[in-house]
């Protein structure tokens, strides 16, 4: 029985990068590295899915950060308004004293 070849994640990533650069045809890369076109396609799709998942996580984190910053901005604006009103109040009090 023939033993199945395994490839490292680094090898797969480097191979997919080579394909995405677009300088070489998949058939040439396949022949040079001794892997099938199906393997190349599978690795490329897996990397694209991983990149898509990372983008979604990043997008969600950005949305959460934006929401937090908006809440903080609202709180700071309210605090600033209170301080301005207090400043006017104490200025009038100082005039009357």
C-alpha cells in the first residue's frame, strides 16, 4: 500500500503564494513541486477561506471598537457640557459676590 504524502503548512502557504502572484501557471507549479492540480486548488481555497474568516473577525473587532469609541465620545461630550454649565454658574456666582 502506498503511503500518502503530507505537506507542512508553510509549504502549502508558499505554494499558494506562488500561485497567487500569477507569474506561473498552476500546471507548471504542480509539476515542479510534484503535487496534483487538485491539491493546489484545495490549498488555495483553504487559504482563501482562512483569509475570509480573518477578515470577518477583524471587521467584527473594528465594529466593536467603533461602538465603544462612540459610547465614550457621547460620555465625554456629556461631561464637557456639564463642566461648561458649571463654569457659567460659578462665573455668575463670582460676579454677584
